[in-house]
């Protein structure tokens, strides 16, 4: 297979973003990257592999936003699916009016025939794999394929194989690379041939919006659970989970994200004088140590350090977790 690399370190800083844009357009058909705020340092490496009817690309970048608009679609025809696997960092994906937060080890199918927007968060580095797949091989849409890939018993095997491909280097012989690609394609084909979902997509989206509404009102209660949501919606727990899975969501992840988002807002708010322990409990965590671990994992910085950074050099040392208890949900 032929390997092509675009590395912004090879060009002058003033041209780095344009150089990155050219790499995206040549390897992903046509996308529109949006330049970060002036003054933010930007770097990127686009590594494209292609040959024998197979294409995949690794994208390692600083934080920024990239989209595929109607104009992009009209300019360059590419209506295939792309199986995206997050190796490092995060991606906030918005397609078909469904928003998904993807973290390390997550994967999703993006439909290049439709508009989408992806916000890449690169605290500590971001890199993801985009594996091109011929949509003609699949009977359903990208959302349905994503749901099947995530919920199937073979999902761990697919995740492991995608992670393995992320370690490719030029020392791999062609037979080994061919076998890895064949394993990915076979796993996707087997999973995609499974039974049709028992949830109507439009109904599943309506359920998703109801769950988001309930979470926004109830996340502060540490006893809040999926069972409560199922009761409020008068829906069996299993059916509720299937609706969320169809939209590419997981209740626990949604609840944690809502709690962390509120905690972050309270920490940076100029009118919030609450101590970190109070913020922890007001946001639904019942253990301070659990809150610290989740916050640092999500934002890349402990809550006390974030508050001190915003307060300036005169701020005192940050608080430390007082216990090492279990999960706060």
C-alpha cells in the first residue's frame, strides 16, 4: 500500500493550517477544517494509506473543528461510510441531528454523503483512524451500522483490531497488513448482517431528547438512575437502553458528562464561591475522589488546578480528594 504523510512541522507556521487543509482534502475527499482562535498553536499530521481498493487515514491534530458541508459534498463526490476509531483524545460528532461524545476506544460510522461537524478535543493529544467502507455493501444507514457495531458481541474484537491497526508502521510486510485489513472488513461484514433493530429511528431520537431533558433536571441527585428515567417514560429499561444505543448513546456516559459539564461551569463561573467539595456533591457525585478522577480524565486537569489557573498565580494550592470511594452513580 502507498503511504502519504502531511506533517505541518515541515512548513512555515503561517502556512501550516493551509497545508493541513490540503492533506484532509486529498485523503478524505473534501472537508472544511475551521482554523482555531488566533494565537492558539496548531499542529497536525495526516497519514493516508491506500491501495488495492482499501483506504484509511490517521489524523493527529491540535484541538479544532472540522465539517463537511453541502458545498463540500457538491464539490467532490464521496458518499462512502467512514469507520472512525478514537485512539487518543476526544471527538464531539454531530450528524443527523444526533450529538455523540467519542473518547479513547470508541468508534462510530460517519456517512460522508451527509453533512456533519466534528469538534476535536486534543488535551494531551488527539489521533483517530478513519477507515473507508463502500456503502453499497451495507443495507442500512450509518447510524444503524454504528448501533450494530457497538452492541454486537464481536464489538470488543473489532475494537481490538482497530487499535492494533493504529500501531502500523512501514516495517509491516504486505501480507501482515492485508490480513489485518481483512480481519476488520470481515468483522464489520459479520456484524452488519445481523438482525434489524427493534426500535424505530425517529422514536429512538424522541426518546433520546426525553432522556437528555430528564438528566438536565435530575443529575444533581446521586441516587438518580436509569430505572428512574425508564419509570418516568413508562418504558421497559431494556427498551430504553436499545433506543439510546440506536442513537449511539449510553445512559451512564450521558449522566457523567452532564455532571462534569455543570461542575466545570461552576468552577469557572465568576459568581460561584462554592468550594470544590460542595461542587462535587451538588453535581451528583457522592465521593470526592470519584469526582477528581472523572474530572481529570475528562478535562485533562484536576478541578483544583483549573480553579487556581483561572484565579492567577496568587491562588493557593488546590484541594485534594479526601477519600477513595467507589463510583458516584
